[in-house]
């Protein structure tokens, strides 16, 4: 009877032995660039969703907003440093994919590439009269220094005026420093009421499109983190929770109701910065623009 009792004790010891708890993953992310900047909320909620999908296998996590606001260029450069942020969400480019590690899942399902304009109210008729790309190219677009859109627009023959701060671009538009401010359709409906006192409005009839997926980026030396986020995002895509968040998030809802892409004149541009590995042929990653039914 001794041997069975010893085996029983051994079994009890093994049963009560706990595996070491997974280390808490703390991720610092960019803070809003101003008090009026609401662009972060959807992306932090999507990141939370992805990390929760892998929490059982990869461990707990905590997201922290970095203390100081950063523009895109500074945030990206801090990824490979010992200070700054651990993750950035931004539009991809060849240079960015060379220097940082992208998770190639378009967070806005490609809708960032549909650009509609903030304009001065006095210019509404001027834009209503635009029917050709050449007419649009003759005007000037505002952009923040460091945005890849600058090179994309210039390579397509557009005039671009740059500013150093995101918030300052709205005042520059109001002061007629440039003619229009191209914005992502997910951004403009939150920005327009904030800056309505500057006599700005959403231009109702034009959209400029170029493929411009926005990804999560991490440092080159963080492949395990990149894999965890990619796994979580794919799980969310497959179980429908990505789509549910994408369609229902307060930051996105207005763009589906108000933009009405199918009724706008579209100007399609080339994106010379688009990396070859962009997953353009995977339909589950991209939003399909609904078309109005034929009246025939």
C-alpha cells in the first residue's frame, strides 16, 4: 500500500503546482495631439479587442496613453528607442515598413484612403464647379509635416501647403493659407463641428481616393508582440467582432450615414508609397462600398 500512497501524494503535489503567472504586458500608445483630437478612440478600442482575444493564451495587458502628445513622425521614431511609445497606428509606406514592424491588417478596412475635404464656406460654389482633375490640382491642399499624403499628392500633380501642427491646420485653412484640407472620412465628421466657428464646412460633392491602409506598427525587435496583435485581430475578423466594432463605434458611425460616397465625384490617384506586401487581394480585410441600386 506504500507505493499507491506515494503516487497519490505525488499526484496531489502536481495538481496543486501552479504555473507562473504570465507577465503583464504594458503598452504605451500615442496621446491625442490636442484636446479636440478624437481620432484615437476607435484604434485604442480595436487594440483592446485584439489583445483580449489572446489574453487567455498570452496573458494580461494594460494600455497607457503616453504623457506628451506626439505627431506621427516623432511617435514612429520613438518606437525603436527606450523611451516613448510601444505601438503606433498610422498609414503605411515603404519607408515605414522598412524601419518598423507592420501588422498588415487595415484597421479602417481601407476607408482612410477616401479623402473628403474641409473647405471655407465661402468656397462652396468654387468646389461645386470642379469637374476635372486639373481643376482640383490647380488648388492647394493642406497637410501636416511628416504625413505620407504629402508625397502622394505631389506625385499626382497636386499643390500642397504644409503646417507643423495638426490643430494649426484648421486655422491655416480659415486664414486662406490653402484651399482645402483632405481628411479621412472617419475623421472629418468629428472635426467639422469642433471648428465650425472658423466658418469651415464639409465639401459635399468630391472624394479623392488612393489606397492608404492604416496599420498598427511596433518596433522591429518586437515580433512576438506583432504576432499577438495580428492573431487577435484575425480572431476578431473571423468571429465578427472586428466588423461589429468597426460599424458601431461612435467614431465611425457618422461616416457611414453622412459621407455618401456613391453620390460623390471620385478622383482616383496612384499611391507610389504603397508597399508590395499590401494585402489588396484579401477581400475580408477591406470594406466594400455599397452602390445605389440601378434605376433602370
